[in-house]
C-alpha cells in the first residue's frame, strides 16, 4: 500500500492580512449600499485600483488595516509632490526606526533574560521583565506602523494612526 504524498500548498505571505483587508472592503461596500455614506465606500470599479488597495505595500507588513473609505479616495486622486508631506513622512519613518532600534531592541535583552529563566528573578524582577516585554512589543509594532505611515505619506497617501490606545 502506497502512502499518499504529503501536500503542503504554498500560501502567500500575509494571507491573513489580505483576508482582513478584503473583509474590511466588503463591510464598507455593504454599509454604503445600506445608506451609510459616512462609514461606507462605493464599490471600486477599477480592478487595478482594487488590487492596489488590497496590496498597498506601505501598510502590508505592519498595518494598519485601512478602511476602503479612508484609502480608496486617495488612490483615486492624482497626488502631486508636496515637500511638507515628504518631510513629515521622513520624520515619521525616523521616529519609527528609533522606536524599533533604540527602544524595542534595547528592552528585548531584559525581557528575554527574565522569560528564559524566571526562577532566577524575584517578583520585582519578573515584573520588570513583563514590563520590558510590554514595552518591546509596543515599540516594535508602533515603530513598524510609523514606518509604514511615513512611507505612505512620502508617496502622498496618508494612512490613519493605529496606536493611540493599544492597551
């Protein structure tokens, strides 16, 4: 009796992100069809623009999930170079890199040490490790989001804030 070969389909990177982005689009179109023009969005008629909305690179890796009503109007426009937006975007990317490299990467050794051997630390030390880990994940994701938002802004397309109140 021959065993069936193992089948491991290759899934695209970020498939859950694409799925959530498509669900968000469907919800926005549904709301618009129901009369909610404030939170909804009309269906996109251009397959190319729809594909760009779903796969828009600056927010693909780190988010945020962008509503169709927030991004599609910008994608329909023809942005012109704006030095102020470019400067603001570059500054936002630098802030994001600083959060990642200066803060998150320097909190990581404390968190890693405590989580690798919590018995070696007292209650206070474990709490410091937990707080270091909390700061590390916040600064990682907040930094990545700032980099994505900054990159998008340099292209002329603003993305919404994602980390006002993460906890």
